[in-house]
C-alpha cells in the first residue's frame, strides 16, 4: 500500500494492541493508528475524525464488539470493521458478519490480519466507487426529473400501446392527476375526450403500421380533458422515438386557455376601441398616426385612410405646439401624460374642445415605441359646466344677498360643513368653525339646546324635513336669533347618512315681532286706559261739580265745608291720574308749537336741581344748531321731569344725570329694526344715569301703566307710561338701554320739524257782556253730568236746555230758535256729537259749537291734536272753566263761524 491509512483500534490489552500493530508493520501496511481502550474514548474518536479502517476487540469489560460495530456503523457507516476475538464462537462470528462486520479473526491466527485488512480496504473502495456511479446516475435522473417538472408545458410519454410511462408535474397540475395515478394508465382514458378516443386509437395504429401519422412533428390545437371531465384547449406537438424495436411517443401539451381568452379579450377590446365614441389614436414617436378608430373618424371628420401615416399636427390649431412636445417628451421617458383639456380642428375647419389622455406603449424590452391618445369631445360638457358655474354664481349671489347660510352634515364621517355666511351668522371668522355637530351645539344658546336636539333627533329617526328657531350668543355678548330648515336623508337600512339645510339670521325680524307684540299690548292697554279715563272723567266731573255747588252753598264756618273740600281735593288728584292715563293712551288733547329742546332743558334745569337733590350732578351736553320739533311744551317738560325723577330713584346714593341733545338721521336700516320709526331727520333727547340699572325682565314691562318696582304706596307706575304715550303721540319713539349695576339710558327721538312750518293757534276771545237771551243747548247722555252742567250754567245766568241724545237735541233745536251755542258730548249712543253738529249747522250756519269729552276721538282731533278752529272742553271741568269756554265761544266774532268737524270714518 502506497498511502497511509487512518486506523481506529479498540483494545483494552496493551500487549494485544502492540501485537496487532507489529503485524501491520511487518506486512508493510502504512497506517496511522489511533488506540482507544474504552467505550467513551472509542465513541469520542468516532465523532472527532474520519477513519479508513476500524479494528475492535470482541470482548471488553462492560463493552462488546457487537455494540462497538453498531456504534461504528451509526457514526461512520462506509468504514470497514474487523472484529478480533481470543475464542471462536461460530454463532457470534456469523451474527457479526450478518450485522455488517467485514471480517472476524482470532488472536491466535493474526497471519490473516493483513490479507483481511487489504481485502476490507478494497471492498470499501469498491463500495465507494459504486456509490459514486449510483449517485451520478441518481443525480442525472434527478436533473432530468427536475427539468421535466420545472417545464411549464405538459410532457407526457406513452409506449406503443398508449400506456403512459412519463407524466411531469405540469401535466399533473393541468389534468388533475398525480404521477402515480397517471403512469401505467391509457393516455386516451386520461386526457382524450370520449368523442375523440376512437380517432386517437386509429391514428396510433396507423403510425405503428406505416410509420406515418398526420400529427407527428406538427403543432396543432386540440381539445383535452381534465380528471373532473371538464375540457380545455391545448396546443400539442408529438415526437416519435424508436428504441430498438420499441416505439415511444412524447407529447408536449400547452394549456392555451389563457391565450385564447387573451385573444378574445383583444378582439373585444378592438371592437370596443372601434365602437367607442372617443377618438382613440396611436402615434409613432415622430407624431405619425399609426391607428385611427371609428370614434376619431366621427370626432374629427377624417377617415382612417386619410389620417394613417400623416402627422398629428394637422389636427392642432395654428400656433406653437408646446403641448405636443410636452406629451411626446413625457412618453419618451415612459410617463403617462396628465389629463389635458385643449382644442382641436376638424376636417371642416371647426374647432372642438377635447380632453386628452396620453400613455406610452412599450415593446417586450420595455422600450417606448408609440403613444396612445384618447380624445373626448367635451364641448357640451364645457357648455354645461359654464352654465352650472353661472347658475352657481347666481345662486351664490342670491344666497349672499339674502344672507342665507348653508350647512351639510355627513353622518358616516361626522363632518359638518358650514358656508362662510353661516359662520358669520354665528359670529365666527370664516374657516374657524370646528366642523362637527358637537361644535355646532356649543354655539347654540344653552336654553335652546334641548329642544333643538329633540327636533333634529326626531328627523334623524324618520327622515324628512325639519325646522328650528334658536339663539346664539356672540363673543361680545349680543344675542342673535337664527331660523333654520333642514332635510335628513336616510340610507337603505333607515340610518341617517346625510343632512343639508339653510339658516337665516332673523334677529331683526324677531326684534320687530317682539316690538309689534309689545306695541299691540300697549295699544290694547291704551284703549282700555282711554275708555276707563272717559267714564271716570264723567264721574269726576259730577263729583267735582257738585262739590263746587256744595261749597258755594256753605258758609265759611260750616263744619261740612272741610269735608267737601277734601272730597274736591281727592277728585282733583283723581283727575290728574286720568290725565296721565290719557297721556299714556294718546287720548289727551294737545296743541302743537315749534319747540327748541335746548331751550326747554335749559329753562327746566333749575327745577330739576331742586327736584332730584344735591347728591345728583346734572351734566348738560346740548347739541349745536339743534333742529326744531313740533310738540306740546308742557308735555315735553313732563317727559324731562318724569325721566329725571326715575333717574333720581335709581341713584339712592347719588350719581350723575347726563342730558344730551343732538340732530340725527335715522336710515332705512334703523327703521327696519324699530317698528314705529319713520326714516328721516330726527332730534334726539338722551338722559343717562349712573344708577342701579334694570334687568331685561323689568325693561320688558317698563312702559306698562301701573307697573312699578317701588314699594307699595310710593309710586303709581304711570310716569314712564305717560312718557311713552306723549312720545308716541308726537310721532317719535323712546328706547331704553340698561344693565344691572351700570346705569340706564333713555333715548327719545322726535321727528325734526320744518323751521318754516306754521302752527295755527286760535286767538283768545275778546270778552263781551253777557245778554239775558243767550240760550245753551246741552247734549249729554250721562244723567248726572247733564244735570250738573245745567245747574252750573243756570247759576251763571244762562238759559239751559238739556237733551240726553241727538234725537232729543234736534227736537229742542227746532222748537227754540234762541239757542246760541251747542255744548255736546263727542261720544254718545246713536248719532255722535260731530254728526249732530253737522245737522244743526246746516239749519243755522251761525250756531256756535263746543265739544266736551273725557278723551279724544278722531272725529274732532287727529292723533290727539285738536283740529284748527274747534272749541273743546276737557272733562272733568269746573264751573269756572265751563263758563270761560262758553263765554269764549259766544264772544267770538260772527264772521269766524265754526266749521263743522269732519265726520269719523266708519267701517
């Protein structure tokens, strides 16, 4: 042996180990021996390094040769193992050889050791060579199988009987059989549809008999069958292989289902392209037209034969073709073009609006070879877009002009969108709304949230329309009223998906409604107060008149005189209250003059100082060049006095009362938000105190008669009611602004009068001596008042005729031509005083007439202003005022007859 071998020797006896080594050396066996003497050292050596030969003693303490043999086979199975024993037990030797030992030797016959070693090494080498050949063959077969299994096409081999002898993985996947199921079966039964099997058998037999066949060496398309019976189209190529006397047939099949589907899809796409209304054009990279579909023919008017091969620039309007260059540059980089809206020229020269989309087309290597362009006629769409834009602009203008806010709620996302107008209505800057329903609710007045949520919640359940009215508080504390309408849209399962709506700022309208309701309430109270004053004045006239008669008949020392005087004082105070009621209800008779508010305020300042006390400072800020107002001076003074007293009561610890006047111009906007205002020039009187202020609840009832915040017995509640009535009768308005703890400001607006206006004032009569023939006709429906008037006039020497109504008066008038003056009540059952006057004046134009009443009527006055030339006696009256009025009228010159008043207009 020329090369050294590695030997693992297991021997517990050193002598025996040396003897074996000696025999190997003598035989010129070049070896490197690793000696082990125990099981552990033996197994460690096996796992540590490879060996060419293993020699083991058969008998070892606690370890035998059989176990060592098995351990060697498990660790290094290809290494030969020679067992050496001191005794011969044939059964053991046979057993060891059967297990796999190379040889079994006796220690007494070591002359056989070297031949056994050489034979063992030769056999081991032969085994290794055989394994190498088998490995190579196996590897070749594996490569062949791997190649067959990795091929995507189906490869099936059958013998001359049509039996399958090879069936690759692609065939198994395609036809649904495992290799084991397919090999050994007839190919016809596996993949040939029943209707083609007879033809298959005949073709196979013909080829075997003649060596010719219609399918051999050709590529054809046939129908094949899967294991589940379904059919598929396949492309087939068959090769015949002759091996000696045997003939094998190998078929390569390819499933062409996807290819046929793709071809069908391409055919459909081609049909779609050709039937599309869009123009679909493909271009070479030099802009030459390659394809031109029917849609292009319809859109541009050119037939395909006219355009294929020509340059696309033919379709582009004159001018720089920047867009074409950009499209081709992007396509050359492999980038799809952005959608482009442009214009193109038709064959007839007309221009069409088109939308273009361009995409690069590449070959198998990825190189861009052409560009596909789709053009769509968008002329009508652009016209519709323009019409929609115009409509939206009109709608936007209408909504903005009407100050209508719009909102949109998406319940699927929770997004709540507001228009800028709506944000403005809620006192927000544009774009600052939170965008959620919760953000909206936060803007709603706390007192209105519950009702609003209930309304919206009901609509969310049932869908449909809803309306709301609620308040919002601006950052500056102002309150706004907003009216809304909305619609909730439900999904297919009844859930809310969307809601839309509008909103209007109705603060001004709500304010006007509140003002109108307040005005109606005040008007109703005024009518009631006027009626009460009328009836009360009749009673007061009787009370005061008879008190006067009683006092006239009593001596100064009569103890009853004081009692009657107290009754008379009480009646006079009651008359004062009725005058205040009449002032509130605008039933008081006034005579207008041109007045300067600055003069009146300056004249009354001293009186005000005494009235409100030293602890209140009066500050005057009177406007320059103040315009005149047409009013009754006494009433204007009454306004100033009442407001001053009201201010004093609001400043129990003192303060400042500021009185201001100015010229102002009230415009249409202000008039729209204040019910009783007429736009135009006004004069304003403002009185501001630094007192305790008033709550909104008190302000709402401020001008109601008999409403007072003072303790019982300390106020009648008629002062501010009278102010309201006087201002309204003068054609003006009064506003109040007050905050608790921050004082109160009353602002009174009077219409500015023309400085050149004339005010008719009846000159005082010149007294003439009374004659005995003067007769007075008194017409009064109240019995007590009629009797009192008769007695008062008779005491003054007049002849008095009395009538309870117009009919009695006409009869007396006809019978008594001596009647010189008619004293008639204005309001009576049947014919009124003015109607009676007209009838009697027609008979005797020189008849003098005096009207008496407890309140005004439109028959003789207009809005409480006495008609020029009318003689009027206000109830309650005294004997003195009655006599002076009778004397004034009788002494008026005959050339100034009294014009009968206009008759009232009745419905």
